[in-house]
C-alpha cells in the first residue's frame, strides 16, 4: 500500500475509536449499574448495550469510508469484502471489568490481511489513553500527553512481571504450563484484559500469557506490541493472530524463556 493509503487507514481507525468512546462512556459507571445479557449457558460471558452500540457505530463508519473492506466483529460477526483488508473489532474487550467499574477494559481495532494485523489501536476511553502501532510507527496519548511506545529489555524470568486475565487459565494442562512460568517470575497480576497488552507495549510489564482467545481479542494487541518492539506468538512459537493460546513478550530473550517453560508441558503426551 502507498503512504497515503496507510494514512487513510490510520485516520479511519482513529475515527472508529473516537466514535466508540462517545458511545460507550455514557454507560460506564452508570448510576445503579448496567444490565448485561449472558452469551453463554454454562458460564458468564456478558454483553451490554454499550458493546452492541459501539460495534454498530464503528460498522456504520466503515460502510461509509471503507465499503470494500471486510469486517470481523465480536458482536455482529463477519461481513465479506473485496479489498483484501479486514477490520477486526472488539467493541469492549473486558466487559466483566466494564460492568464492575474498573478502567481496564478497552476498545480494540485492527486492520490487516490473511497473515495478521498491519495496524492496531487499544483505546481506553475512561482514562483517555490510546495506544497504536503499525506501518512503522507506534505511540500513545493520555493524561500525560503523547509519547512513543517501547517494550522492556528484561531478560530473565526471575526479573519479569507477568499479567493474565484469569487465574483459572484454560484446561488443567494449560494451567500447569502457565504455573511453570508464574512460579518463576518476580510478580504475577490478574484481571487486566486488553490493558495488560497496552502496558506491555508501554514498557511497564514483560509478559502476558492467556488461553482461549479469539481473533478480535488479540489482533489489535499484536499490532501494537510488535510495533513497540515486542513479540506475540502462540504457546508453540507460531502465529497468534487467529487467537487461542497467547504469549506476548517484551523481547526475544524473555519470550524464549517463557516459551521454554510452556512448550514442553503443552506438547507432552
């Protein structure tokens, strides 16, 4: 793509994030709480009017500005396109946190082709923080202004900070693999949803390890982290843009150290 095409895509992505902010914020920490529907029968996977209105608004903008592009969204599924580009949208990643009033949820916007995202945004409307990366650039804006992104240079697991959303990660084997890393790091924290990936890109933490993710959960974080100098793969070291088991790391050394703990347990018969 040309530089002008890249600029057009970046402008559209920011317009989507702006529109999502405007739709979502009136619902956050609403007096009396927010009613959520449950998308699952045997667990709690909430969706709110804010999720649906946010994705609907982003789709309206894409229909006007980028009608030839495909869309994959969490709430309204797939729309085919002819351009070779797909917008991957998670209108509120971390709806459980959103319902609880914690500012660790975010809007995820990615765009790319069959091999994964080229550009992505992680937006936190309540704190006013926006993290972006792709096309040879990365950065963030927030209460302290604008600055570049850059991942940490931590090399050893014993010095690392690890984040994950759920302590009860995946299957029993996945939990054992996660614990093999968590038992060696300096600090493990939970419950951060997409905000953990933003913190990794901003150089605050070293690792994010999760399982059971979907493309709309991970494509924007992949673009932002890679642009900031980090690495995102699955637990075998392969591509992660279709979701599943995710290992995000600040650099190649800490990625290799975590992978060496995860891979043997997952690969065992």
